[in-house]
C-alpha cells in the first residue's frame, strides 16, 4: 500500500483484518456503517496484470453518503489462478477523511 503518509506491505488476510480493526474506532466516530465501490477504469496491461481505478463510497447507517475516495490498484493473476492486489495507491483518502472529520468536529490522530 502506498499513500502520502505510508508505504508498507500487507501480506496476509489477518494483517488486513488487523489494520481495519485498528481503524474501526475512527470509522465508528465518523458514522461509517457500510462501504461500496465503483470501478471507474479497468485496464488489462498484460494477460496477467490489470490496473483498476476504484472509487470507494462510505455510507452512514441510514444509507447517506458520508464521503468517497479513489484508489488505484495493480493486480496480478498468480500461477494458482487467483487475482491478487500487489499495489494499492490511495489517491485522495486522507483529504476526504480529514474533511469529513472536520465537518463532524472530530480530531484525527496524527
């Protein structure tokens, strides 16, 4: 994963779950109840490598859109046939979350 503030690898599903768990208190404070996505662009770069531009939509418990953010993903179909994300680039996530937090009077951790 690559963001303006972070570069790191998340190798296992357990590591992904731990990261989401650590973010849960913030998401709860922001009123996040569900997430959906829209694939804005899908480009097959080779037979096995794909680039996706995805917009994530964050909703409150009533289904109102709280905010959205864009990511670019580089995926590869491995030898076992599974499609895996190898690079995820957060394009505007921090700005969008910061704007939502400010609107709700929530101080983001530094």
